[in-house]
């Protein structure tokens, strides 16, 4: 969903959107079965455009160890600042970074809310997710999920006598 800045002029508008999963183009191992919702304000002035508001989503993220999807609840505030290319001077960058905001350069006369939501979500995504604190993960030899199943790989390593018995069968 795009906001036309020429039509907005120097002014502001509010938005309340649901971004479908297909427009979030998530990374491998991350799914947004219900998309993401966002609401906030787009304010355009001589200094540039500020998009601020809040984003909520319940992504399914694969457990870092066993790859089972884990539902996470994300809800956070964001501010994204866009400046016109001609205003993007070193001074401006220093000034805005001092306020600890994200700064981007405007590309054309449109603001794409979907891609802003996507970027903000990526910034908030946890690096590691575990289905439970003591997740046993997958066997690195046969790929069995050791939380729900056992495999014989370890036995083979530990006790060669069992391996010998198995060969007799
Ligand atoms: Zn796990
Ligand atoms: Zn195994």
C-alpha cells in the first residue's frame, strides 16, 4: 500500500493496514500466517517524511535447534524517517542519527507502507528462537527430532558391541 506524497503535500494522514504474508516476503524459517497489522501516521514536511506507529504480528519462527515452528508475539512502536535526496547531507545524517532514528532516502514521491512494515519486522526479529529451553534438537547424523524420538546413532558410537550384534541380524 502506497502513500502518494504529492497528494499529501505538507500534511499528515493516518493508516491502519494488514499486510498479507506474500507482501512481507519473509526469510526462510519465518512465516506470517496472519500477516502483520500496522497503524500510525505519515507526516510530510519540508524536512522530509516521518512514518510512525505500531506493528503487531504473530510470526511462526523455526526453532534454532529442532526446526519446529514456534509462535512469537511481536508488538512494538516504530519511527522511520525519510529525507529527500537533495536534503540528505552529512549534516542531516548526523542530526537525525543523534535522535536515534532510522533514516532512509525517499525514492520518488511515494511511501510504500508494506515495505516499511517488512523492514521494521526484520529489525525486531529475534536471532534465535527455541521451542523450549532444553530443546534437544535434531540428531546431527540421522536428523531425528530428539525431543520426540530416539535414534540409535549415539548407541552405535558409544558401544561397538551393539553394533556387532546389529550386524549379526
Ligand atoms: Zn526445538
Ligand atoms: Zn540419529
